[in-house]
C-alpha cells in the first residue's frame, strides 16, 4: 500500500516529517480541518486547498446516518462524492460514545445509539465501524474505541481501555482494504499507569499509526501535558502520532513540542461562526464595537483572503449584521491561522529554532507571564 511516514527533522522531542498516502503527501506536524458531514462548514474545496489544508477529517457516525455509506461508496467514496481529492481521515464513531452519552448503551458487542435525528436505533460495532469507513474510502481510518469522559472513575477507565483493546483486535480483523491505514487509539484518562498499559498494548499490534484519545475532554492542561509526554515516549518514533480533538493554538504548540504529528478540532471554524478571529495574542472579538472603525486587517502577517482584502471594521460590520459572509471569512482565516502556525513550527524545527519559536509565541500569547503548564511542556520536550 502507498502509505509511509518519515521523520525529517527533530529538535528535542519536536519533529517534522512527511506522511505519504494514496491521495498525496502531507507535511507534518499538521492540523486537519473537521468536515463532520463531509464538508468543512462554510468553506469550499477550492478554499481549503488555497489556505493549505492537506488532509481533512470526516465523521463516521454522522455519515452513517446521512447520506449513508453505501451511497457515498457508489459515488466514488469521500474523494469522488465531495470532489476533494486530497487525503481523508475518518474517525470511528468512538467520540460519539462519549458526546452522545445520553443516547447510547455500551455493551461488549458494541454501542447502540438513539439517533439524534429521528430516534432510530443505530448500532456501531468494531466490525460495522470498519465496514462503514471502508465504504467511505478514507486514506486513514480509526479503530473503534470507547472514549471516556472527564472526570471518570479509575475502574471505568480501566474497563474502557481493556474494551478498546479488544475492539482494536476486532477492528483489525475486520479490515480488508489494503489501501487504507488503520490507526489504533490509546485510552486511560489522565492516569499514568493506565495510559502506559494502554499505549504499550496498542503498540504491540504494530499498526501504521497511533492516536492518543480521551484528552481535550475537559481535563486541566496541567494533567494533559504529562499524559502526552508519557505517550510520545512510548509510541514508535517511525509512526505518525495523532492527538485527537486538539485545536487551540497554544495546545498545538505544546503538542508539537512533545512530538505530536497530527491534530484535529472543530475549534477554528466554530470560533469563527461565533465572530472570533485567532491571532498569536489570543482571540479578537469582531462582534465588539471597538473594531467598528479599525482599518487594519485581522493579522498583518496572515496571507488569507480575509486579511488580504478586508478590514476589521468591515468584518465587524458583517458579524454584527449576522451576514453569512462574515462567518465564512472568519472560519477561513482561523483555519489558515492554524495552518500557518504548523507551517511556522515545521520551519523552526527544520532550522533548529523551535525553542525560540515557542518562546516568541508564548511571549505574545501571555505577555504577563507564561502559564506553568506550557513551560512544563517545553521543559519536558527539551526545547527550553
């Protein structure tokens, strides 16, 4: 199969590399926009390509409900159905095990959901999840897992990671397409010994890549950092590492420092739809009257269409009048900002200056002092 990964440069634990897939190569570290319904909300495929999106994520659970994987398969899989010809990654539906907790029942066989659309009973097993993902035709597919919430009792975390390992074995047995790479997902909450067990036993399956699941679900960042650090110490150096559901800029910089290659989150587009623009200093509230007369772009260093063509004043007008264009432009800018952030990180790693890059970012983000969790991540990574 045409799937490989190579680390090109390192600085401390931070690394840059190249992921080759059947539908193109991806420079890492990289942020993946989330296209839940096989579309990144508000943006066209052309815009995604123009802002540097190189791999897009779609959601197995939602596409199972509509339009259905059989229809997508008949129409050429995600690549043919959507017209986006670059690499795709599909999640397994495991996140919905947590996010739709009030609508599901977990059993050893799998998870039965009450559809949020019409109440129909939908059952996802490891076998069905893999079947759906094979019909969707993504380049990277995920093993079905149980994502526990935070906080969760230790006994539940232990049971869920053990079930996730059994489901991984079943997911691997169900996979038949050689042109798709199956990633395993580690669990264990923020308990170090459970994380270590989950990671070691998942790595034993010798998979093309690995994901760290069950984080960015409400836990303090002081607890997330040690788990990511432990995980990347145990994961193979020659396989891609995916930190699921993480998309805040400061979390990307910390994750990259600790050796993460892939990230995804709805944060940039959702934040844009609420009228906020991402910049190194934090978030600009473009619904605020303070920007009504500001002729400056969102970010003078940004090369996105919104920053090249529109002022903060105009964008504020669009947001305050609830014009759809404003929400689209902010979503576009926010994704471009995260793509630029990872591009800057890759360049810094290649030149041996990632520590300086992270220090400059932190100084702009927190001029009154860097939070302890971020400094801890940099120290663990060996870049400060």
